[in-house]
C-alpha cells in the first residue's frame, strides 16, 4: 500500500551522495531499478534522474517490519529511504558514479507501487519503437533518453547566454498566424469568432522577425516552436524547435561569424570539444557536382566523378542516350569492393531505381584483375581504361554509374554514397565536420505546378550580378543564401533578405503572384517596408537536429520529449483524434468522410 512522505525531505539525489559522505545520514527518493534478495540481506538499486545508488536492507538496521516491506519491492516502485552512507561492502562497481558506496537503510516508505513495465527501463533499449512511444512516459525514464533531454536543456541555455552577450534580444512571435502559400503545408486552426476563417500555426517566425528589424530591434533571437504538415523522416517532425535569429546592417560574413562562434561555444561548453573555425564554405553547384547533395557529409571521400566527356562517343546506348537528351553520366568509386557479389549489386540497382533512375551501371575488378561489368561488352578496352582512369579507380575497386538528368543522377549517387559508407564503416562518428553551403539557386522549377518556386523563401536576396538574368533565365540566378551543414545533415539555413521594393515586387511576379495576390498574402510586410527598412539577414537552426548529432542519436525522436511517428500521430495520447459535434458546430465545421475512408 502506498504511503505519503509524512514530512520527509530529500537530502540528496542518488549520485549527489559520495564517499565524502560516509557516516552521514541521508534521505534519498526514486524508482527501484532492481532488487536482489539474498535472504538475510536485500540489495536495491535506486534510480533517479542523476543515476543509480545501491541501498542495503538488513533486519538489524531496519527492523523486521521494514525488512519485510523491502522484500515486496519490485521494479519501478517509488520509494523514500533514510539511511547511513557506508563504504561498499562488496566489490567496487566502476561502471557507477556511486560504485564505491552504499546506503544502509534505516527506514523505508513505499510512496507508489507499480505494475511490471512493458519493457526494461535501461539504456540502449532493444524494445520496438512503437512500444516505446506508446509508453513514452516510461521510455523517458531511461538514462540515455534523459541524457538527451538534459543536453537539449543545456544547449538552449547556452544559446541564450551567448546571444544575449552578443546583443540579441529574445522576443516571442505569434503562434496563431496568417496562412501563406509558399513552403510546406500549414497546420490550420479554425476561428470560432470569425466563422470560415483560419489561423495557421507558424512554419517559422520569418515574416515577424523581418518586421522586428523594421521596428529597429537590430538583433532578435528566439527558441521558437514551428509546425509543418509534411511527410516525416528520421530527422523531421511535424512540430519542432528552432534557434531563430535576425540581424540588421549585416552581410553574409557577419551572420556566419556569429554563428560559427556560437557553435564553437556550444560544443566546448556542452561536450568539451574544440570546434575549429572558420568552417569550410562550398558553393551549391560544387556540393552537388562532388557529393550529389546540398548537405554533403565530409567525413569520408567517395566523391562523384563526371565522365560525360569520356563516354560521349562510346558504344553503350544508355550513356550516349542520356547525354543526347541533355543529361550527364557520373559515377562513384567504392574502394575495395570490386569483388562484391551480384546479389549485393542487384540490391544497389534496386536502390537506385527507388531514387528515380532507370537502372545502375557498374564496373569492377577483383584482386586478380578480372573485370566484371554490366556494360563492358559494349565498349573497347581503351574506353574501359579511360573510364577507370577518370574514376581514379584501382584494381579491386567497384565503380557505380548513373546516366540521366542531373537531378536524378545527383540523387542516386548521393544516396548510394551515404548508404555504402554506412554499410562499409567508412564514417567516423566522433568527427564533427561543419560546412557552409552558399550560392544556392534563387529559384527551382516545379514540374507539378509548372512554375518556378523559391528554393528558400520569397524574401531571399538574389546575387546582384545575376539579377539581370531574372527574365531570360530565372534558373541561373543565385541567392545570397547559406545553409549550415553538419555531417551530412542540414542544421539550418538563412539568407540576406530583400529590402528593396522593386526587387521584392519582381520576385513575387516571377513566382506567379499578381500584385493583388502578393498584397493579400504579404501586404502587412510590404506596407512596413514603405516606412524605412534596414538591410537585414538571418538564420534558423533545427535545435532537435543539432542535439541528435551531439548525442549520436539515430532518430530525432530521441531528442524530443513527446514526438510523433511517421503518420504524424502520437501513439501515447492518440492524437490526432475526433472531436464532438458540439465543438464542430461552434466552429461552423462539418466533416465529410472521403470515398476512400
């Protein structure tokens, strides 16, 4: 039966007790990790958020009633124990911070009993994610998940401390906003007071932080909650946290400088890791050509090679056909894998098809120099030798090729590069390789909408010398945008913002907005720009993604207290869920089932 604390006050968390307290009386409280009953002695590992402490119960010290009560303890019971700190009677446990001491219990109170949990509360759980997330309140008790939560809290405090010292002011921006058509889908919130009208939850504080620059606040920051109704991945959630900032009277170098110093400070204070600055910078085009990705992982090689000129006159129709249709032929060299089995190669071919390719060409030599290939029979020995030389391949290496439009070729080889590096153990998880990717295209063509869309957002400043091409070749115009990348993950992005009326008006025109549509969507921002707007720029990080790398988590879900799963639902609370008809009626909403449902 559960008891109350009856005036007891906790004197220490579990790992706050040390050998310097031997002989002292303490009161500790927490959860039973495990119990070992040796007959005359009962050992209990007590756990709280700080760690584990061993308790010892014997009848002489705690009395027969207390000893009998200790025998009823089970995993996850919540208890309070008064006792005396003693040197550990058995062997020292080097794995525990408190491994050289124990508490000789004098009194025990069972504050809460517990059913047997559906999985062990321990580090590196092998329990399936769906079970862990269904019982997330138990999963959050696990030491590794708690470590992630503490790290996140620590980083948030470090960010605030650093940016305040740099002259930033923290300002909260609205959560109920106006829906905008650009970017990901909005989460909509119906208004009861304005029937038929909707708020949108913010995808970012973008417009409001630009307005704050118009208002003269000069340097703004916020640990901001953001929402995007998009498909989930390992590093994406429908609601997430941004480290958001905006600065006035600055250029790219100013924004990059303050953020490099911020990241250097975070890693030193939180992990005692010295991050070297300045970070490398790489234009978007170079990143795509070398790595097939605008967020390249620099911890290993296996870069892409463009062999279009080498094979343009060869006898292999797949290569020549792609070139004739305006595409390219590129490849990666996988060191030491020339003898890879056909079964594994076929698996790589299917992976390439999953990225939109029609197939994957391959060429390799085993240790004896024997050539294996999907296309060698269509080429001369000299052509094969020229390809091998262009690829920088050695005997025993495997070469993989994609031939198609650049977009597909980059995606196929970029994905294969990462998956093969993971499979072959080429990635050092203890390295942190930061990179600024710059000079993004201002616009990207949408086949679905048959128009250009902003690669970042409509307020990104174009590169001045490219702007003259905006009408005749919009796709060639570069943006004054920059992404911060860490180990193959985009941590965040930013840009110099447009602050001239004529450029902003033209940008909306290129994106397909009529003046009336632009005014309807962004009129309040455009109006503000009429009253004196300073040149300004900003950047936003995904805080959860940053923490994921700092703690070496496999999924962003392990860095968020209550995350969603792949279909954007919460297995624990069962959100989203239906609401009653009365609530819908108050909002003037009716729900109609789709034919599929």
